[in-house]
C-alpha cells in the first residue's frame, strides 16, 4: 500500500496543533463535500482522503503511531511486541549486546517485508488496513435490491445492496481493504450508508407514513382517494364524517424488511381535512343553513 502523507493532504506541518487539524479538516471537508460537487469523482476522492487523514491525525494515539511508523502505523503494537521478543532473545547472547541504530533499521525493514543488510527476510505476517467508505443513496434506491460499482483505492468492486438498508447502517465487504504485509490477509472494507429522502414519505424502520389532504366535502360525505405507494398507486376509501388527523393502515405497502425476502412493513396514511376559503355568498348562505339545521338537531 502506497504511503499517504496525511499532513500534506490537510496542508499542515508535523507540528500542527489539534486546533490547526480541526480547522484544516473543516475547510477542506466543506470544499470537497459531495453535495457541493455532484458527479465530481476527483472531489469525491479528495473528500475521502481528507476524512481518512482527519480520522488518524485528530486521534492523539493514532497520530503518535503515525508520526513514528508512517504508513505502518496500524501495525505499531505488533511491531513493538515482536521487537520486544527479539530483544529478549538477543539478550541471551552477550555478543549481540543492545540494538544499534543499524539493527533497529534492519529489524523494522524485516518486519514489513523489506530485506535487511544481512540478507534475511521476516516471516511475520500482518493483516492489511481496514478501509471505511460512505455511500449516499436516496430512499427510492434502497426500496429494491440492486448492484452498484464502487471505486475503492483505485480498484472497482461490484457489490449487492440489499433492499431495506437503514440510514447509518454499516456492512462489511471482506478482503477489500488494504493489502497485507509479508503475505498477510487483506483488510476489510466497511461501507456506511447515508440515506437521503426526496419522497413525500417518512420512514420509521420498515413502516412508512404520509399525509394526504382531503377537502371538507369528501371528509363529510366520504369517497375515494388515489394514493401513491412505492410500487404504484392504490385507491382507498374515505369513510363519511372522517375527522381531521384520522389514520388508516395499508398493510404490506410499507418498506421492505432488510434481508427478509417478500416481507414489507405497512403504510400509514394521515388525513388532513382542508377547510375551503374564499367562499361565495351562496356558499356562505348554505353553510349558515347547515349550521341552523345542526343547532336545531335536524
């Protein structure tokens, strides 16, 4: 895996303060955010690198490891443990003594697959770095299972996105992270879903909610109403004397349940009774007549 200079990505020097890192991240995240750069692949890649750099440098422990070990910072603990074990073994022989600078350099090179000045090569294997990515989808896109091609670390992978994934849900794609060292296994790719909603529906788990306006006359006398669902229009009945705020349930017309083939939630329709405005003189007269009839119990 090629070395990535996180300081350079954020435009900072190695002695940057935590405040400097935060400011640089906010500025660049805004500059390259996908919402401000739609369909711009270069901006998308830069946004991901800025986030990756921030995740490492904003964490004091990770930053300390990165400053010391560079591209191998995630293997810092393994390296220290192996170095300690080898130091203990060398202690048995006084002819080796303590580590010299050259030996330290050789050992570091051996640990991560490089050949030392003495020609030996380490057999220690390290698992590759896990990658994290965010995929933004609209609610309509996750109503049905579909495939999507992603570019991760300059490689294209095709994944299946199951219907019903939730906002913030994370799935793991095994073996699509960074390459392992010394023949170790690849890391994994973790994809977090960011679900936007351009529809009139409100989602709550696998149930959907929508508000529909009905006029006063339909609310009083009843009738029929066409309602959009994700799989087409349906005709529903409005009962006579329907009150404002009345809810009805359309069973099985909600959102698909994650990884449960053929199972759906329900759609709840809330009626909003619209009071007519700009009444004509004749309409006002009729309303008054109706009021008189109601007041006399007729």
